[in-house]
């Protein structure tokens, strides 16, 4: 769905509403789908994976960072989808548990989902899920394209680091613990390099990042709304 999301965000303005995204897909057919049913399926799938609603923090912040980070959209989209899609999130360990250069197939992902949720899916469904997951991890830069898919490292930028840290904060982490979440693990980057990229994100005005020895402070006032920050403080 990455190509569809890219096209949709190119067509719609930054201030687009939930209804604007719906209209773009279902009525304006900006994604070029041949039938009403395929337009509806695409709308539902994009909404499921990314939200497409500026009232949702994960989508609004994705949109903020998207246009400022030309190399970053594939990884930004993957992080957002992982936050919203439990099946994609389950499959992350297939990627994270193998070294670079390892060949992965759709069957590897099918088996991982079957092991995680036994008896939930039919063999036919598992095969389709495996193919979809293989495509998702390839498009986001974790696997080389082509007939043989080998594990590789995605493109990581200051913006993708800022987004991963934000997702960690939304999960209740703070300070140094923000660098030890699924989201930062998915960046596939040594922690010291993550610190440097977080500092770069701070310099670009996305986050507030301070590090003195082992003490780390990260603030998100540039991305979060005041009421969102207050809700997070109350839940700490």
C-alpha cells in the first residue's frame, strides 16, 4: 500500500481532513482504481494501516514529517502501519531476528503468523498474508527487491528517528527508555548513531533532545498538541 499512500499524500494538501482523503480515493479516484469496489477496498485498507485522520496523533505526525524527509517515507509508513496493524507487528520479529544478508520468503512470514496465532487463519489466508508481509517489508527497505529477498538495512533519517521516539512516548516511555522500544529496534541502527540522529532531528526542530552522559531528555512539543502532552503527563 506504500505506493498508494505516496500518491494520495501527493494529491492532498497538508491540512486535508479525513473526509478529504475519503473523497480523493472514492470520488476523485486519484489512485486510478478501475471499479467502485476496488476503490472502497483501497480506502478501507489505507484507513486501517495509516488512519488518514489528522485527529489521530500517529497520522498527523506522520504527515508532518513526510514531506520534510524525501528518503524517509517508506520507513515512516512502515512504523505507522506497525503501530496500527497487529499482524504486521507480529511479523517484525522475522525481520529483527535474522542477520543482514539472510534470504527470507513469504513462507517465513506465514509460519511466524501461524505460530503467533495458531488456528486463526486458514492455510490459504496464511499464504496470502505471507506474500503481503514480504511485500511490505521489501517496500519499506528491509529486504532487497527482486526474485531473492535478502535482509538489508532500511534508510534511517532524523525524521524517522523522531517518529520512532514519538511512538515510544505514546506507549508511555520517557528519557533513555525511548531508545529501547520496538520502534527504535525497527530502525536497525546502533544506539549511539540513534543519539546522533536524534540530535539532528532536534536541530531541525522536530523534537527537543538533550543528552548529558547517561541522562537523556526528549521533548515532543513541536509534534504533539498541548492536550496530547498533558494526557501523556497524566498517564506517566
